[in-house]
C-alpha cells in the first residue's frame, strides 16, 4: 500500500507541471495524463525538446 501512495505522489508531481507546460509547446494538455505510464514522460520530454529547438530557429 505504501508503494502505491509513493507512485501516486510521483504521478501527481509529474502530471501537474506537464499540464501547464505542454500548451506552451503546442501540445494538447490532455497528453499530460499519459505520464501515468513512465515511458510517456520520456516521450513527452523529447517532443518538448524538439519543439523548443524548432522555436529557437525562428
């Protein structure tokens, strides 16, 4: 039970910032809920990095 609570805290600590950051990169904020699955965090961070590179070129 304790591990589940830790997992919930980590998910909330990841989803809430993603909800605020994703719209700035032109990604639908609902994708933040994919962060419930750990590999999705890596994918979203990669997408944000690619968008940031694109924005810097302009």
